[in-house]
């Protein structure tokens, strides 16, 4: 089982680059867990919106470079090795990353994985048309033999009607010499409403098909694409809303960082007690919904 | 614990062929000489209507033609390209391209994952999928990639000064798509034996792919020589460690060795380097970069596809794949190849 060892968030607006945000978040996360950085076997970056619309190398490799983590195999006295790559599944990226990490841990391939999220406008400056907040987040997952906590099965639901709700791209021809500085994000008017309904169906199916009573869920931690998204999800699912972490009004839409941020804030508010069952619900373009139960 | 195997493979390369002479008309003669010396003769070039998504989906369709699975059987679809062009030169970010592919193919029950890891993308996809199959959480899945990468050549042609320019490597690339299906193996003679990866992040900035700030379109800036030197130094060290860890493996056991297809010259230098380092003659070194260019994340699998199509790789062959990609990513995949066949008619 993959268990969350520590989380961190960085909301410092003076930081411009998504790499800088990610590095700060990763440093804090590892310090909090008291882990040596060279013990991280896998580093996954899940941000979609990168500095300068960079396509190569993996952002995770650039983050690993800045973290000074297992930089080289030559003259490496600690014997450690880190493998870095990016996952680009938008708002659901965290649960896709956990899904991947779980199997590597089950097979004994890795012990510690660091998942880092940060999205910025490619210009690294504020842009009113960019809907996502500049937040860096990191979570350290460690393998545990115990079966009574950690992540349970994660499922993904996607729509097949071609009505994606949100599309984003950098049109490199139209942008001329400014290809590093702009991105287009088109959001349908009915996107957030449809996404909420879609996520409710996914979460309800998840709980029912696994015979998990709604009353066992202490709280949900979900994507935050619009104000009240989590509250609406909780109500529709019939989950006690007293501990719902609805963060849009305070943080805006943290996109790939939303689930890590939600877990971090829930912890700060004292909502995470041993053996509590938390339901993570990712929701984003596609439409895509991801659900996974986590036992604290 | 289960093992996985290569169940099928497919590829797609555009019809149009561009030679060095055609590419470099009117350019500094030293550039043509540099490409000729490297052994690259030609590359495939996308049609106007082709982009990363189309190229990837065509390759995936070809893979299904060579498979016993239908799209609806697939449990995982992983998109793994560097380039993400969709609808012209639009660098596509959301929704995931694996979602577009899964819907187009009809793989409706598949988990769709987008990953990016430079030229190590498809092999990283294999690493992820192999771990999913070994843990028992899925029985099969497909890794796809569509590299619409000649746009970096177009940018380089506008901006390159001479053969020392950091965009020289951008002229060595070719467009291609590839796809493979892994599924659970019950046969020790047909399986993936091991996959190992590491990222040598000390050299993370040696190859950067980013839009040009002087012309419309994508560009790639590479410290080519340094990257080769540093990866040459480390890949044998990594290989030795990995073989020791997987203690049954001897280098002599490999019938075929497939390196990342950067250039015939580099592949030959690397072959000699391995020979010197291990006192061992690598057999079955497969080269197709002279004809197809460096097709980025698809290069190993375009090479494997073509070799299988030409019936060069008999059943039971042991194949070692070597990854050396921007990051700097080093990876090794050891497989016993079974009854892979190619009936897709791809070029």
C-alpha cells in the first residue's frame, strides 16, 4: 500500500517559474518527512502548464536537477537512483500518478515516490485569461506492508462523446515568435455543471460497486475548478458536509495541485484522524473523473 | 508475480521521403557534410494533414491489426510522445491525448495515461505497463507514440548558422508513429525479463525542446557532443549494474541490441565502446536511422517493427533495448521475443 508520509504547499506569488514552485514544495515535503532526498526512487511531475511551453526534457528531470537528487551514477557513494518522468492528465494527474506508483511499490520496484504539481502561465507572469492558480504542491508516498491504511483501488471514468468541456493548447504558428509566452484555454459554459454531475456518477458507482457505505466516508477531497464544487459533490453523494474542504474561494483553481492541497489543508484543520476514510475525487477535461479511497 | 510480454507491435511512417540534399538546399555545405558523415541519408516527412495524434492513432490501428486483441479489450492506453501536436502545430495540453486516442480506437474501458519523458517515452511506458501487469492489476495494455517532429527541422533550417550550431541535431529527425501491446505471459521463453531506468539529472539541461523565440514553431537545442560523451561514459556502468542485479543475464546472451536511433555513426561508436568496455562483441545491432532519421520516442520500436517485418528476428530471440534520452534518462529493457508478426502493411 502507498501511504502519504508528508505533504507541502507553496503559494508564494513572488515565485514565477513552475520549476521554482515545484522545487520549493519538494524541499519542504522531504524536510517534513525527515527523508534524505537520495532515498527518493521515483519523481513524478504532474503539472500540465510549464514554463515556456517546454516539451523536453521531462519537467521532473529539471526538478530532480535543481533538488540535487541522485544527480549521477558515477562516483555516487550513496548507491541511490531516481527515475523521473511527467504525467500529463490535468486535474486528475495526482490519482493517475498514485495508480502508477502503487504497482511499482507492490512489486517492490520502489519504496519512496515524490509527486510534485505546479501549473503556471507559460510566460511565468500573471494572465487574467489563465484560470489556474499559481500553487506548488508535493506529496511523499512510501510503501507500507500494512493493509489497514493507504490507498484503496483507484478508478477512472471518461466520457466518449467528444464533448471535452475544456481544451487547451499553444498554437505555435498563430503565436509567431511568442510561442513560449501564451496558451489558449477554452472552457464551455456548461463545463463545471456537467463535470460535477459526471463526478457524482463516478463516485456513486465507485462506492456502490465496492459496497462502501457513504456513512463511512469522513470527507471528500476533490478538484476545485469552481467555487462550491466540493460542497455540491458532498451533498449529491449524501456525505456529511461538515468537514468538506472547499478551497476555491481562498485559493482559486489549483488544477493539478488541488488534491494534494486539499489533503494538506484537511490535515491542518484536524480533519484527518487515524483510520478515517477519505474519498479523493479528481475531475477535469475529457470529461474525466477519478476516484480513490484513502485510509489515513 | 506475473510477467509481461510483447504481444504485438505496429508502426506508421509517412510516405514522403526527404533526402539530406533536398532538406539542405541553399544551406552551408558543412551542414550537409555533418549529416552525411553521421550516416543519416533521409527521413520521413509528415503530410500537411498529419500531426502527432493522427500519426499515433494510425500506428495504434496498425498494432491492433497485428494483435489478437480488439481495442475494446485494452485495459490501459499510454500516450508517450514528446510532440503533442493536434490540429496543425497546436501544442495540445488538455484533455489528455490518450483520451482522444482511446475514444478514436474504441478502447472504452482502458485507463488512459499521458506521460512525457523525452526520447525515453515509449520505453517509460513499457516500464509502467510492465509493472501494472506484473502486480496483477491489469492483464494487458497498449503504449502509443506519434512523433510529428520535423517541425523542429523547419525551425532549424531558418535559424542554423553552421554545423556547430546547437540546432544541428534538429536536422536529423524524422516523423513516425509506433505502438505495442504488452500482456501477461505464461511462457518463460516469451517475456520481458527486466526493465531498469535511472535519470542522471546532472545533465538535465543538455537538450531542451521549446518553441522558438525567433520564428513560429517548435525548436530543439542540443549540446550533442557533451550528451554523447556523458551518456557513453555512464551507459556501460549502468548496464553492468543492471546485469549484475538480474544475475542470470550475460551480455553474450543477446541476439539483438537496439540502441536509440540517433545516427549510424553514434551507434557504431557506442557498439565499439561496449566492445572495449566489456570485451564483448554486441551481436545483431539494428540500425534504421540512416533511412528514417531519429524518430524520437518511437525509434526503438520503428526499428523493431521493421526488423520483424523483414523476418530478421526469429522466435525466441533475446533483445536488449538501450535508452539514452534527454533528462539524461538511461534505461534498459531485456525481452525474449515470441511470435510477433507484422501484417499491417505499414511502410
